[in-house]
C-alpha cells in the first residue's frame, strides 16, 4: 500500500502539533515560519502552496529546523532574521534579536521629529549600540532625507547592520562603525539607543531563549543595570545643548533611576510606555 505524499500543508500541521507537544508558546506561528523558510517560501506565501508535495531534501531541512526549535532555540535564530518595524533584519551571533518593545523608541523619536517639523529636514541620526541596525534603519526608512551613524562595540554587529542597511536600500545614507559610547559625542539631531540594561546577576535567571542565544554584550548592564546609561548620558550633553533629543530604551523598572542620572547632568526626561504599558523609553532634552 502506498502512502499519500506529504504536502506542505500536512507537514505544517504535523509540525505545529509537535511544537505544541514540546510546550512551545506559539506553535502554529512557529511551524508556519519554520516550514516556509525551510522550503524557501515567505511565511505569508505558505497557505497558497500547501497542496504541493515536499521533496526529500525539503523534509530533511524542515526536520532540522524543527529539532532546533524543540531544543529551545528561538525562531529568529533558526531562520537568521527577524521583522522589526515591518522590515526584515538578518541576525548573527553578535546581534540581539530585535524586540517589538523597541518599536517604542522609533515611535517616540518620530513623534519628536513630527512635532518639530523635521520630516523634510536632513536630520542626523545616531544609534549607539546599533546591533542589527534595527532602530537606525527603521528611522531612516521613515525619514528619507536623514543620514545616520550606527556604532557598536562588536565588529560582527556592525557588519550585520551594514548588510541589513544595504539590503533595505538605506546603505547610502547610513554609516556603521565599530566603537564605544565615548565615540558618539559628535553632533546629532536624534540619538537612539537600546543599550544593555539587565543587572548582571539577573542574567542567569532570564528565559533560556534570551540567556542562551542573545549576546551577553547586548544584555549585561553591570551590577545595577545602569552602567551603559552612566557612560552614554555624559556623551549626550553637546547634542542636547544644540537642541537634539535622545531616546533611550530602558528596563521597565529603570525610569526613575535613568531620569535621576540625566537630571544630574541638567537634562530633562520624559518617559514613554510600550504597548504592554511598561515604561520603555526615556526621552532626554
Ligand atoms: N529587552 C531585552 C530583554 O528583555 C533586553 C535588551 C537590553 O538589555 N537592551 O531581554
């Protein structure tokens, strides 16, 4: 008796069931992304191709991705990319997976640009600790006359960010350099940053998908989680004095501490919340 050939649809459903049994949080979504990626389709295109029989090679590729997911690897790491602000960013071991919460940084910065009538001006953007380049590329995609500088301590991150910007058609307006916070003191109209802000001691207790797969350099904010802000804020004073604004992503319990830190340098802070209602961004002027 011959068995019906497996189709993308039957494989996708079996994958979702298997991920659910492995207690993965979003089994249907993950199965769709992994199966589609394994066979070279965009996840959105999968439903239209579900009657297609899969080849032996595809079955092997799908199985390899599912095994990694069952073992606890995040989907973004397996497929090597993540959507942020509607754009796709390639990732490597040196880049944090862009989080939806960080879109609050982009929203807050764009709100400032709009209030100040800046969309049509050639704004200068700086992104400190740019990682995959997500914040800077998202802003540049909205501000067609802006130019930007992305800085990262990690050469691997700077390379990923540069590649992402080029692929998104933003390469001519964005420059990426390897460097530290101290190198960001140049002038800018808008500074954004999602620095490491987790307390060192807490990292061991983070969810395994973060702890084991995001770069420690992008997470570890020192003993009280505030090391990066202590280093960055003094670098911003010239920018602020010239009327620029800075948008700092923070941990949800850090708004008071970062506001106080900025206050000691004479900067005024306002706090923006993310979609979950958590304090997420400190805006400095
Ligand atoms: N938001 C990230 C997390 O919760 C932390 C990123 C960071 O430290 N900047 O894992």
